[in-house]
C-alpha cells in the first residue's frame, strides 16, 4: 500500500511540474508569431532570432560574463570559508555556518533593496561589478554548503599526517584537501553559475541598460509583448539547467566513489 501511495504522489508531483512545461515549450517551434494552439507548422526561426538579434545576444553575453565572475568569486569565498569553519571549534562552526548561509533564507526582494542602497552609496549601482558582487553573495553559501559536505566526508587523519611530516597548512590544502574535495568545489561552482545566470529579482534592482542580463530581458519581454521568442529563450534556459544537473549528478557519483 505504501508503494502505491508513493507512486501516486510522485506521479501527481511530476504531472504538476512537467505538464505546464509540456504545454508551453513546444510553442518555441511554432511557425506563427503568436502563442496559440493549434500550431501553424514547425519552425526554428525563433531560435535563430534569439541567436542573431543584437538585444538577445547582448543580454546573453552579459549573463555569461556576470555568472562567470560571480562563480569565481563565490568559489574563492565560499570554499575558503568552508575550510576555515571546519578548522574552527564546534560552537564557532555552528555560529559561522548559520551566518554564512543566511543569504539563502533572506527574501530576494530584501536583498535587492539592501544591495541597491549599499552599492548606490559607493557609486557601484548599475554596473557589472555590482551584479557580480550581488550574485556572489547569493552563490557563496551554495559553494560553502557543497564544500562543507565534501570536507565532512574527508578523513581528518590525512591532514594530520601531512602536518606531522612538517607540511604547511597551505601545502596540505593544495596537495591533500583540494584534490579530494574537488568535486565539492565543482558542484558549488555549478550551483553558483546557474544561480547567477537565472537570477532576476536582485538584478532588477542593480542592472542598467549596459548590464542587462538574459532573465531581465526575458522578464521585460513578458511584460511588453508575448511572442514565441520568449518561449525559445525559456527552452534554452531549461536545457542549460538540465545539462548542469546532469554534470552535478556525475560529480556527486564521483564524490561517493572517493568515500
């Protein structure tokens, strides 16, 4: 009986999540300029429009640049923070961990307003730097949690053995800890990248016409005019997310084999 309830629950959950996508995403191949059924033939012209029109290409390149910058900064800050917290005492580790992951529980609107006022005070609002810093604040906790998980599965005797041989902390990190926890760093980097690439709420407060990102362009298109180009962009973003999920699944299997 429990198996039947589990199967029914999973089935309803999948239908609830997948059915809206299955209805909307095929419209990206609609030959008509309207989002309607029945479709007026099949066409790839909307994907060609996304990949050839300057506004979409400009927003896409901005998103990649911001996401790459935020990913690098998130990995450095979140990874080093995780290593430092693991070396701290139990009480200090609990307090520091709670503080470091706090951006995940603060509403995005609150973070957006706070970052807008802070960056505007220093004259950074509306540029790439503000978006990179803001998105790294959102991505660093994800890297922190991923690296912490890897570090908890690491045998502490390995680090002690290196210390007993006279190796410095930096050398032990570079030759022992980093190679064994590399999948955790990579998973955190992927989370940080996709979080930055898909983020829209904070970017609404900080972006400018020169730093317009793809989610902001998609949001503006939904507000101004509904056309299959928007669905084509949404489908491309969905495929990108699926690709990252597959890569993360492979990395998680690699972490399990190392344990």
